[in-house]
C-alpha cells in the first residue's frame, strides 16, 4: 500500500493545526522547512482548522502565505474557505435560524459550558463567566450574548459548546446521539476534548477539501490530509492520502491510509511530506 501511495504525485496538502502542525501555537522549524521544500516542488499547503481566520494569521505569516494570491485557508472546520490575499472569503455556509435556536436552547440546560457563536459580524459568547477567555485565548475579541436577539440579523456560521471537562462534553454528545437531536439538521463533533462543534449538515473539513480541489482543478487523488481528531475524520477519509499523527484517536487511525511513526511534536507533518512529496 505504501509503495503504491508513494508513486502518486501530490499537488495539495491539507493540515490540521492543534496536535498536528503546531507546538505552543507556532509552527516548528522542522515543519516549516519541509513545507517550504514541498511548495518549491509546486505542492500547495493549506491550513484546515476549527479556528477562524483572525486566529491563524500569525501562522500564515510564519508559512509566508499571509495576504498571498492563490493561497488558501479552511476555517471553522470547513464552514469557511478564504483566499489569503485580502482575506477574501470564497466559500461560506450558514446554519438555519431554526436549528440555531434549537441548539442554543438545548445548550442552556448545561450550566458548565460556555457557548460560542461564529458570525461574519464577529464572535458572540454566552455564559462567558465559565472561562477566563483572555487567559485561554489571548486577544480573542468577542461580544457578550444574553439572548439570540443580541445578534440582531447576524447569520450564524457555527456554534461551539466549550468547557475544560472532556467527559462532560462527551455526556452532552451522547445525549444528542441517544435522543437523535438535530438529526438531518446539523453535524456535530468533539475536538480536543474541549469543544463540541455544530456545523451545517454535510459541512466539514472533508467537503471543504473536495470543494477547494474542484475550485483549483486538482484531482482529489492528488491531495493529502493530515490530522489527529474527529473534526479531521472527513478530510482524512476523502483525501487521496489520509494520514494521522502517532497520538491520533484510535478511530482516526483506523480510517487513515498512513499512521505516522512520529508524533506531532516530533514532526508528523515533516514525516508525511518527506515520505510522500519530496522522497
């Protein structure tokens, strides 16, 4: 299998950030050097993240693709795609107003979480007292929310339930599954044992990978995706080569065509690039 994969020329790489590409919110030199070599060979490198664009600009700068034409970033776990030049939004999906209200009313039953609403007008937070946002997210800019009316006519891109208690979020996720809540209305997945994300049904990193490959006229078989968690599952499945870091969830390892020998802090992204792109 590995020899067959090696023979394929890969034109684009999609990489998750946390516990995949970055260490302490910086891209280590060994990954930067490997990415640079891949780009010199004509292979594009695309960050595919749960974060919004404003929270990845420093990393795009490290990659030397900030404000560059024909360079792209997937944000909000696939709900938004940007061309980096002038932060040009080329793809976006919004949650239906009815499902937004359903998710919000459901989330209010859990007092230990805070709820994040991503909109084009900025970020709104409900129950912010449950976390020291400044300490956790640095210069994260947001507006307080008491009711959905506070967002006026803002369209909601994504909703996130968050808390530090992973088992608590798993309990919430299990309740949604068991009661079949939001079925056929929204997709949801747990990331980093800290975030339970809700996206438009059928919108995820995998669909974003597919859309961008079609937009760039790149055969999906010529794509690589690498990640570690459940919001990476869709892109790992759909990519020509789906890879995961050594410490990825067991379920992610099962669906990956390649499991790295090294962990993210040792250079998983570098390993994949050297083995399959610049070998």
